[in-house]
C-alpha cells in the first residue's frame, strides 16, 4: 500500500524504483464533475466564443473592461475552488485545471485573471486558513465581491523569495506592514491580498503570511503595467504604508510564511499547466485550418512534409503536456501530499510546450501570422510569460534535480552513519550498507530489481515500457555518480543538474503517457487506442534520445569553455569581435 503522505513517483525513480501504483490507473474526473464541466464548457462557449475581436481590442488597450469582469463574476468563475458550503463550486484539482484549460482556449488574459484569483491569490486561505478566516472571506471570494491577488515578488526578490524586504512589526495585538510588491497579477482589481512579510529584522527568512484587504488604511496600488503579453489582465505594484493588520489575519503559523508560499505555488501549477494545454489545442486547430487552406506551388501546404512535421509535433507535445497536467491534478485529488517535483515538472513542460507551439503556429501562417489582425502574434506574446510565472523554469529545474539528489544524499548519509556505528550495532549497520550495496549492484549490472520494471501496464506497451525502464536505470546511476563526485557542491553545478532535471522531465512525461495509454487500452481496447499508441511511441523514442544525450553530457561537455566565453563577455561588457 502506497503511503500518500510520503510517496512521490519521481523521488522514488531517482533511487531506481518505479512506483507504478501511484500512476495507475490513469486519473479521470468523477462523473459528477464531468457533468459540471460540460455545463461550464457550454457557458464559456456562449460567453466567450464570439469575442475574439474584443480580446484583441482589450489587448491593445491594455485593460479588461469592468463590465466584462462582472460577467466573469456572474458566471461563477471566481467560485471554482471555493467549497460548496461557502458558496462555491468545490471543484477538485482535475476539474479546476480543465476549466482553466477551456479559458486558455479563448484568451490568456481571462485565464490569468481567473487563475490568479483561485490558483494562488486565495489558495493560502484554503490551505492554511482558520475556520473563522474561511467563513469571513470565502463567501465573498466566491461571488467575486472580493477578487484575490498573491503578493510575494518585490524589487530585487523574485526567485529568491527569502530575501523579501517588506516588514511586519508587532504593534499591540496586531502588526504594522511596510513594503512594496511588484508585478502583482489582479493587483488593480483585487480587494483581498495574500501578503508575505519579514517578521524578524535579522537576516533572511522568518517570513509570515498575512491577509490584507484593500479597505485597510495605507494599502494602495500603482498604475497598470505596460506588458508584452497578457496585456488585458491587471498587473500593478501593491504598496503597503504603515498598514495595520490584526493578528486574526495571520495566515498559517508565524514565521512559516516561506512554507506557505511554496505550498501555494505548488498547488497553483496545475492551473497554469491547464491554461497552457488549452492554448495549445486552439493553436493546433488554427494551424490545421491554415495548412489546409493556404496553397503554395499549386497545393495546400498541409501536403508538405516539413509542415506535417510541425503539426505532428504540436499534437505530440500537447498530448504529453495534457497527460502530465492531468496526472498531477489527479494525484492531488487522490490525496497525495508529496507532489512538489511532479507539479514543477508539469509547469516546466507545459509552459515550454505552449511556447514552441505558438512559435510553430506563427511559422505555418508565415507572413500573415506576423500581422496583428491574425491571432498568432498575440498568442506568442501571451505565452512567453508562462516560463517566468510562478517560479522561473531555470529555478524549477534546479529544484527538480536537487530534490532527487537530496534523497540520494540522505541515503549516503545513512550509510556513512552506519559505518561509524557498525561495531556498536553490526546487524543494523551492515543492514543499511547491504541494502545500498544491493541496489547499486542491481543498477550497475542490470539484475532484476523488485521495483525496476513495470508490471501493471497493458502488455501491448512492453516495448515503450522497456525504453522507460532502461532510461530510468541510467538516471539513477547518473544521479548517484554525480552526487558522489560533487557532494554538497552539487548545488552550484547548475549546468549538470539541468541535464539531470531534463532527463527527469522526459521520464515523468513518458510515465504519465504510458499510464494514460495503458488505461485507455484496458478500458476501450487496442483499436480505440491506436492513435494514442502512435503518439506514445514517437515520444518514447524522442525522449530516449534526449535522455541518452543529456546523461552523456554529465561526463563529456563544453560547460567550462562556455562559461569562460560568458566570463569574457561579463568582464568586457560586450561582444568583442566586431569586424570594423
């Protein structure tokens, strides 16, 4: 039986174990949720389906009209994750991600406005709020009377959240907050802010989360930011000047705000992934129509191999991203608590997939795609932020890899500790060392390991499963070798850990696709799953090549020379070989 409090598919995989019970069967929305989703889908189609010209106009104006925001409220789109007893729809993670996916098909700014409210703005209240806090705020958040925003980022404190400078100082039975938050989504329309501030003036950390409302004296917001994309969504600074916040508005434990922030961001990543998948589906539809209609050299460009390659890869990328986003949401709905690595992978994968899809869709449209009256240039601008939102992909790659090697490091530490105490307790000491030695030997020699193979997949997927098993063994060996070589210095070896993370992203994606297609085969038979099997096989082969190349790069690479070239540019401040 899998322990849902501690089990993580990817953390186990880095140790060489395939915990297939976590992923199988592939999750699907519950019947009641499917009925709700169908109703929401029809509502969104009637409300948003014919408003492409409006979305483009609002993009150019850089603002969403208040009347349209009211329409979103009236449609219940700010109530999606609020529990039913507080007036909301009470959607689980899977259903919520699906709604954001539908919004992403129509307009990224709309998806971001709704997503920032539910995914991160009020998520802390759901995760850490007291019953009194929830009763006080959730009903008004559900109706949209209060729109929520998440206030963490500051000038000089982006990915390094622990270095924030906003302060909260005790004042009687409350706190006085001072500081400025930067690039806050929904900042101009929000009345409910989840704010993070330092509650100790010594050093880093000691952060606490607070509920701040716009009606508190000293709260103000700046003008709308003039952004590259998602221009119609509200993004502003939030300024706190001697804002008195009652002790009853502390969210979670005092001094544990960093944990609160990370859990909120982790929980919100399925929404961002869902929106990315929705955008990809729309871009695929546009590209297919464009390829069929546009003719060159007397025939539709859809007949050209290079165009077919682009569309085929778009479909594979979308299926892969959807498989991962739905899997992570399903894990959350099933009560798994250790999903941080998997959620980070879903965000990196989906955000980079939608960016490639937007770029290739514009390329298929060629010159007309570059014109503002077409949807492609706006899609390209809108999708670019996803690689920065809710943790940059560079930081998330380091988190993915370092979490895996941290588990390995703990195992090695246990071995070292057993070596010290082996004379005092030889049975215990040799037991720990023996388990580690057996695992390493099995990985190195290819001997069958208890959890080294898939056993629950449909037999038709044996070849693709074998691709995964071989690559997973290579990953575990490489991670072990990397940690033994670098020890604690692995934290600074970013180019190496990026390669490890990329392999982990590919492997988790392949695992989710295996689970999805296997469940499809079991439920509907081989004929119904034929196209999905083809997608799976193509991705498995692509992933195998990428993983092999990436892990080989841990041993042989040009990293030192590349960094030396960067050092020269950093020293001189320019490119140094102009030919004039």
